[in-house]
C-alpha cells in the first residue's frame, strides 16, 4: 500500500467538481459522494486555465506515486498502478462521474474508437467496463495483443456526466516514469482516441522529459508523505458535507483560476492559499482551498 490513494483521491474529487462547472450538487449515501448532472452546469475555468489546473493535479499525483509506489509481489515498484488506483478511487467516490477516467479500454476498430463501458439494462454508463476482456470478445475478429483494444493511462473529459467519446474528450494522457520506453504505435493510437495531436499529452516523471513530453518537478516531494488514519464513516460524511458547502457546489462563480492552479501545486496551503483566499477575484479558489482542507482531514 502506497498511501497515495487516500492522500490524493479527495483532491482529485475536488478538482473534478471545480473544473466541470460548480453548478453540480451533491447527493450522499452511506458510502458515496455523487456528482449530480445538471441540465445547465455553472461557469468554469477557461480551457487554458483548466489545462494548467489539470497539469498541476497530474504532477501532484505522479510525484506521490514516484516516491510512494505500490509494491508488487516481487518487490517491483508499481508507479502506474498507484496512479490508476488514485484516479479510479476518486471516480468511484463520485459515482463514476469524475472528469478524470483512468485505464478506460477503447475498441480501436471503429472510427473514432469507442470506449468499452459498463452496461446496465443494455445501456452504456459512465463507469468503465468491469470486465473489458469480455467486452473485447464482441469485436469482430478480435485477436489479443494486436492493439485492437487500447487503454490510455488517463482520459480527461469535458462533461463527466457523458460517455468518454471522442467529442467529449479534452485530453488523453500517458504517464512515463523514469526511463519507460515510448511506443510509436501506442502514441498513434492515443492520438486516434483523442482525435487531435494537440489533445494528447505525455508526462515524463522522475527523468528529463524527451521530445514532445511534459515534466513534473518532484524535487520537493522526496520525503514520503504520512499515510493518514482513515476517519469513521460518520466523520467522513460530515467532512464531505462541509466540503460541499465550502465549494458552493449549488451555485458558484468560477474566477481566479490561475490562483487555483497555484493552490493545487501548493496544495491549498501556505502563502498561495492565503493570497488566493484574500483576493476579490478568487472567491472560487478560496472555496476550493477550504474544500481541500476538509477533504484531506476526512481521509
């Protein structure tokens, strides 16, 4: 156990809600926070600011997993598995309505490629397929290992309440840790899924970025973060309710998005948080900062 799932999931949840339009609300049952799907979502950051916030969130997650990876049965570091676990856990906690979708399988035979999602009553849902290998057998002339199914590390969607089809994809993201090798066919397939080379990003973590790659500065996270003690379910629900109030999920004006990106880098602590919270143009950033703190306390 790396601890990154518990550390990161609350922040991924808060970022998803903030980025996808704070017109969303919350509905809680004993174990789940659900993001509602309003007909008219509230305003949200502009595309450049959304990318900056997403990049900051990705790097925070990647740095945690670089320095606190899952450990395999033969003591190998499973950094990719750590990332998948953190983003999938947040998606589950949001009722599979997260903006960030980890390891979705795509049928590459149609144009554009089609996501393999969990089905209920014959209809696709926003939950990734629970057994993509079974769904893959529906593909005509399917042969395992031929690239007929591809699984990007992360897909960021525009509307988390809709399927991760190409017209709803903001970005497809690939993580490369240290000296992981690139694969030209994989890159081409992920561009096909995204629909545009500008909607495909490769992050190199723990080594110098190569051509067309982005990097993350993990120099300040060499000391493993402590694993928080899980709170009781009652304490979690109380904190989740406080987070909803802090974010103003019922109706919020999105502003100060550059400050919000800085907060995610900090994250939501220290001088950047104080500056954003004190700015008249960063009311939404202040709410996000407060939400981060109560989420983090809960988990």
